C-alpha cells in the first residue's frame, strides 16, 4: 500500500496534489511520501517482532538526507557501501552503532572513517579485505566488529544484473570455505567476530531462495559455534521484491518473510539484522514528468516526455517495468491508445515503455512513474547535460524540496578551464 491516490480525479501524494507540486518546482521531479516510508519500516519491525532485531535501510536505494533522517528517527539502522553513504548516514543523525558497512571494495580510508565512528559491523567479502581491516584497526588501537558475507550458491531467480548469491558472482566468500576463513580471522589482531552476513540478490519475488540461503546460514552458525566463535548476529541482507506491475501477482509480504526467517534461523537466538532498500523506498516514490510532444510515428505514437533515462535509468538498464499513470485521471470509458513513452536523450535506449496503453494525452499533461523511490534519483546522471531533477518529500498536507534542481551556473561552475588554455 502507498499514499499516492486519486482524489476527485487528481493524483495526490498524501494530502498534496501533484499538479500543485509541479506548479511550484517544475517537472520532472521525484516525490516521496513520508507516511509510506514509515509504514514500510514498521512492516519489517512487526515481521521481526519475535527477535531482537535491527532494520538497516540500504542507503544505496535512496540516499537523500531527509529520507535517511526520517528513517533514522524511527530507529532504523543503515546499510552503507561507500564513504559517501557513510557520511550521509552520519549527517542524517544515525549513530555509527546502527550502521553496517557492506561492499566488496572498502578502502582503508573508508575503514578508518567507519572505525572512527564506532561502526556496528563490517560485512567482509574477501581475504585481502579482512587483512587490510586488521591492519587499520590495529593501527588505530581498536577492535573492528566483523561478519563474513558468505556466498551460499543459491539462485535468487531475479534479473542477472542484480543476482549476487551464485558462486560465479563477485560477492562473498564461498560458504564451503567459511570455517577456514573464520578460523583465520580469529587469529588476526584488531578483528572481533560478531556474526554472519548473507545477501543473495535484489527484487526477489519468492521466498524459496531466501529459505535455502538462510538454512545454510543456520547450519554454518552451529558449525562456527562448535569451532568456538561467538556468533550473536545474523545479517540476512535485503532483496525482498515489490510489485512493479499492479496487474501482476504480488511478491511475498514482509510478515511472510519474517515468518520464514523465524522458521530458518529463529532457534539460534541470534540478533537479526536485515538490509531492505527497495521494499522501504521503492513504492514510496513517484517520478513526475510532463509531456513535451505527442509525435505520430509509423504505426505508433511517441509520447516524448521531459524525463529521460538519465533521470530514471532502470528501464534502459534492466528492461525494468514501471507503471506509468496520468496525473489527471482519464474519464471512464475513454478509448486508450498504445504509446511508446520516450525521453529527449539522443539514444534509442531512452525508452521508458513500448506500446503502453493510456488514455489520450497531449502536450503539457502530467504523468507519473510509479515505484520510483528506490534506485531512481540515486542512479541519475547529468548525461546530455541535463540537470539532476529535484526531490520533494510530502508529509500530510506539507511538502518540501529536499534536493533542489541545480542551476546551469552551478552545473558549469564545477568544471575548470585550465589557465594555460
Ligand atoms: N544489501 C546489499 C549487500 C545489497 O547489495 C543490496 C542491493 C541491498 C542490501 C538492498 O537490496 P534491496 O532490498 O533494495 O533489493 N539498481 C538495481 C538494484 C541493485 C541492488 C544492489 N544491491 C535496480 O534498480 O533494480
């Protein structure tokens, strides 16, 4: 459920009408609903109520400071994968004790930064990485709390580009080698084992792959405990999918996921950490755009809109589907047309949808891309020198611009022409 509904035929974000925001900030823009973000965090908290747990929001899915602050104020932790994300989490008021650091390529500078803020946990992914962390922590005279990300060799049955738990992927340490690796870590100075980490992929629409992976983690927990390691936490990653197409079957709900977690690892008495991104932020956001032109092509009409692949890259990059709806609801019974919905960028890949049926639209009409709150703004670029589009946060009747559209002067001001030219 989200909070983007029609009222008297006009699409609203909570109690604010989308045309009102468009009039103030101009199109295109992203708009997020505070109530939806809050609701999604509470769904996970309810699903894991049976355990001591921490929901660590995957910052990569939406890293706007206001979004992070809103979630952090609800008690959420953060899962970060770079120094930049770490700085954002701290700036949003989330203490290091609630931040976990994931990713295959943490640099020593990033390790120092995180250790300086009493980070909750590093999720380690390779031997050279834990050796580097051991050196950095020893130099600083601290102990780094660590979990090893294990690769359970499970097929997540999702898009190949976002599947991470197969043995051929670059992520984690093969689960078969885990005991050996934990034994080695235990001997290194500056590292303190606290748990096990696993993440098998994103946009999973079934529970089975999770179940298989978590069963393997449960077995490993027992084996590692026998070896004398103090495994008190399990970080089970993110990845639960969202319904991108209202017309399709919905993926499992957080409550069902929580039940499966209980069945697979509940008996171990560990603190449970999860790292959801998309499920928290995805359906809490829309991207709003206006139609520039309707162009009649051969056998099809093109809807040329003012948003493009640089603003929302998922369709071009993963052939992802986003529902696209008119901001002013069509009159009932109006005959629909099939449109190819495209942006102004000079590439054929700048196509959001093909043969999408919609009630007839004309120049200046507003449309909204659903499920755009995750991996939307964060993946945007300035390709074709298009300014990054603003982000707006709505809560009840109020809304604020939480990232402004840069001016052309600001964009150009970042480049320097050398004096010798
Ligand atoms: N934890 C780790 C270690 C991850 O790598 C990811 C996502 C997550 C958590 C969060 O997964 P989520 O709950 O959001 O599925 N750009 C792609 C998605 C890439 C996901 C990468 N890792 C997309 O637009 O579909």
